[in-house]
C-alpha cells in the first residue's frame, strides 16, 4: 500500500521544527503518489494532515517527472493541490 504524507514526513517535519525552534519555515522539497483515482484523495488528506499537525509547514513541492511511474498530477489532484484540499 501507499503511505500517507504524515507517515512519510511527520517525524522529520517535527524534528526540524524542534531543532530550528519555530517560527522558522519548513518545506517538503519532494513528494508524490502515482496518477490514479486516489491521487486527489491523497492530496486532500495531505493538506488535512498539514493543517492538523504541521501548520508551520511553508510549502510542498510535487515531483511530477514521469519515470518509473506517472507522477504528474491529474487535473482533479492539481486542483486539490493548488486549493490546499478543495477539489
């Protein structure tokens, strides 16, 4: 199965914030899940997790190079990404 955003980045985000002593901005430089019906849902859940657990997160960059899998955002997932959850 695929991992949730918080499972992948939660501990790292919290540790960086602790070491840097907020309010220093923190950014996740690369994340993605393959295209498919659940991509937009994963993006919405990512923004929900950020709002609930890491409100100091300054940004997230999406990896969209199609290599081993197709990582580019679908139209629906792109809307969710840009709207921080609304799609």
